[in-house]
C-alpha cells in the first residue's frame, strides 16, 4: 500500500493494543487502506490518526457496555460512530 515501515509498525502496535496479539491482518487491512487514503505519511500524522481511531473504538465500546452487550465492536458500528463524531460533531460518550 506504500505506507512507510515506521507507520506500519505504529499501526500494528495499535492493532495489538486494541485486540491483543491475536488480531487479524484481515482487520488491519482496512485500517491501512484508510491511512493510505488519508495520506498518512509521517509518524505525527499516524499518531493523530491512530489516536482518533482509538477514541472512536472506545466510544463504540462504551455504547455497547451501556447497552449491556459484551462483545467485540463491529466494523459497521465503528463506521457509524466515526460518522457521529467526525462528520456530525457529536462528542464521544462519557465513561460509565
């Protein structure tokens, strides 16, 4: 995909932090594609992108906890939360 090695390592570290060492490269591929599409080409840009991705992931997880759902978040839920937070300007849910 043309991402720099240090950015790929940051992305893999992020994936491991989210899903433990048993994460799937199948799930990492869409993240890498989004990074490529958003021209993430410096470690600073990658850090900001990954922090935002983590905030969205945590937001979805908090909503699921409030709904008493104990499972991994889905890609559709992440996309919906991204739309709420990023495009519509809602603030992320507060911790329970």
